[in-house]
C-alpha cells in the first residue's frame, strides 16, 4: 500500500489541536518535529532520545506530520484538514506559517518513520512512558510504567501538558479516589490515575477515534477493571460526585465546563487543568476561581500552564 505524508509547519501552540484534526481525518499517529528537542538536557540512563539530527527539525516553529493512505478520497481529505486548521484562528490559536506539504512514502518507510522519535522517557518522579516495542527495566522499585503505542494513541504522552497533568495527579490522587478524565485522548491520564491507586476512573472523550485508542491503551496497561471509557461531551449528563476531575484540553474548552466541574467535585476535591497557553492563563484562572475553587498550585513548562485547584469546603 502507498501512503501519503502530510506535513504542517505551524506553532507549538497549535500542535495539539492540529494533531487532533489529523487523527479525526484518519491518521493513526503523528510525528512532531520541534527544534526545542535539540536543546533539551536529557539523562540517558532513562533511555531517552539522544543524538538527534538538526537537519530533521525546522529552524523555527514546529512541523506536525501524519500518514494517510493514498486513495481516491485523499485530495478531499487533505482539503478538509486544511480547512479545519484554518478554523483554529477562530479560537485565537496561532497557526504560524501554516504551510502544508504532501509527499508519498512506501509502507515500510511509514511503519518505521516515527519510531526513531519515540523512546522510554521518565516524565515525573514516579512515571516512565515506554513504547510497546521497546524493552525497559525500571530503575527504581516504585517506578510506574505506562506503555503506549503512538501508532494508535494521541501523541506519545510526553508533551508538556501531559507531563504536567501526570505530575499534578501524583500530588493529588489518593488510594480509593474516584476520578474523571475529560478529553482522555490516549487514555494516559486515566492509566496514571489507576496506577496511583484510584478505584474508579471515567475516561471521557467526544471523539470516537480517541475512545477506541484509549480503550486499547487502557487494556494494554491492565487497568481496564477500574477505567471505563465513554463517548461524552465534556461533563454533560455527569452527576456522580468525584474526588478529582482532570482535563488536558484547550483553554477555550476548559472555560466551557468549570461550573460543571465545581458541581461534581466533592468539597476538598481537586480540579486539574492543562492545555493552557500562557496568553490564556489569567482567563482560565479567573473562571476556575469564579466557579468556587482555589488555586493551590500553578505549574509551568515551556509556554504551557497547568493549575491544581481545590474545591472550597462548604
């Protein structure tokens, strides 16, 4: 089978929404070429990416790549992708150059092209993300391993917003907690919550592709006995009281359900939000405070912000 590589030159801010657009268009996974990776300091004892070739990265901006089968609908699919990306401007998302290039690759190249970017990465005090095809021996006895296959997942689990959410979960989730993961994507946050001892996790996503991906990854990590994946629009129709709501989605979307989060989070419980660019920090913070939470910690990584908020006692 022949495959077409679609490459979008954009900004870091637009990486996640564009990745979602590509998945909705039928891409099984995405490759993100961010020149920031060349500057990161890494401890190779965790087996992280090393010896990266600068020629593989743009001088500025970010390139997001995906692979689509060459068929009679390809041209129409590419046009729909372009239109959806242009639509991000309506949400005040900077899409940068927004140049789109198409090239053809054979199946063997497609199957291995993105794997060189993805190795075991320790992302927090406890968690290490490991691709399913690599052997990895935990460095510490209490290390928690999340296995992901980015061929079916929404990203690799190592984007700053995901890392901050997992770090926030480490600081808030207690054994026996009930958790809701809004916009679950790959299911990685639900997996982390389960490994931290949560007794029941509801992983919600409006996108059917995300729901299927999350189910696969959750079963792969053997936490499907505690995680239920459902197709749902944010917290619509959810009435169960929970200890933690976590959401790693766009700031504009977070603003739409802060009141719903306050409605279902127990007094003293937590609302964790990420996916927030610096320019939206104050707007989201104000909405969280207005809903009846107090911000107990703000985490920042690169140009991204995450909040850990606690619901005020009645």
